[in-house]
């Protein structure tokens, strides 16, 4: 049996992770190692590898761990400090991606928009909806979360979407919602709602550029599918 001090061993292991990360960049660490090192910053004198592996096994992916709500993370035994470490990493990633679309026309940076929406919504356990308001140059005016619902439904009210678009002086909007099931295939309700909003905004000259459905397996664009 080794007589090594577990705390010393952990420190040495973390030093090696840190060296690999600094020298090799974002691809230098495996998913569980990223979570392990992040947890180690909040729990400095504990071996966090087992907990990191357990989180990946429970939630299924790095993105799902970062997007898990605080209650779900607490049920996995994480302290408030460890939960905060995960949430600050997730918030930072989403904000960086959002920054990529804030300073240029959204339509001309479509992949950057999809990357942001996927990071923000793909792994949410409940359905949520947001409306992106654009000006006449297709620059983002406002990105608003308009509804959070159950595991299979989030309410979007046509009148409220129209009222807010007029209030902000939007020239166009993009509707977005997620499917917690992971399958982004639009439902009949998604299609019908989109048509209602298109009809409601048309008299005011406000375009609906798209309705994007986000899932963990990808996304669906109602415009690309010929449904707008």
C-alpha cells in the first residue's frame, strides 16, 4: 500500500492537469477532466475525479452538466460553491458566444447564432422560448426569454410577441424554442404558432425571419424546411 498523502497526490495531479490545459488549450483535457479541474477550484482538498465522472454519467454530456439546474446538481452532492463554479463556466461560455452575434448582422452570422442558441438552450430540461428582435440592418436589438414551461411545452402568446416587437421598433424577429426530448423536429403546434405570428406581424411590416427549434441532437429551421 502506498504511504503517499492523498492531498499531495491530488495536488500533483491537478498541477499536471493545469499544465496540460495551459500548454495545450481547450482540447488538451477530456470532458471529465474539465469538470474535475473546475470542481477542484471550488473543492481544493478533495479528489474530484469520481464526482466529475458521476456527473457525466448522470447528465450524459459536458453541455448537459453545465446546463443542469442548481437543484439537480445539488442532488448529485455538489456544494453551493461547486454549483457556482459550474454555473459561472456555463454563463461565461454563453456570453462569449452571444458576443459573437451582437456586433454584426445576425443573418450574416447564422452559424454563430446557432452555436449560441445551442449552448444556451439545447440541454435545458424544460421547454423555453425566446424572441430575437432585429433592426432594419438585421442587428440584434434584444434577445428576450419570453417563456419557460414544462418538459414538453412553453407558452408563446401571439399578442405579446406583436406588442413587444412594436414597442422595440423591431424590423424583424427570429423565434426560438428548445425541445427537451432532444429531437428538434417541429411539431404541428410549432408550425401553426409560427403562421399565426407571421400573420399578426405582417400588417406592421415586421418580418419573421425564422423559427428555430433547438435540440441536443441538432436544430431545425422552419424557413429551411419551407414552413414559413
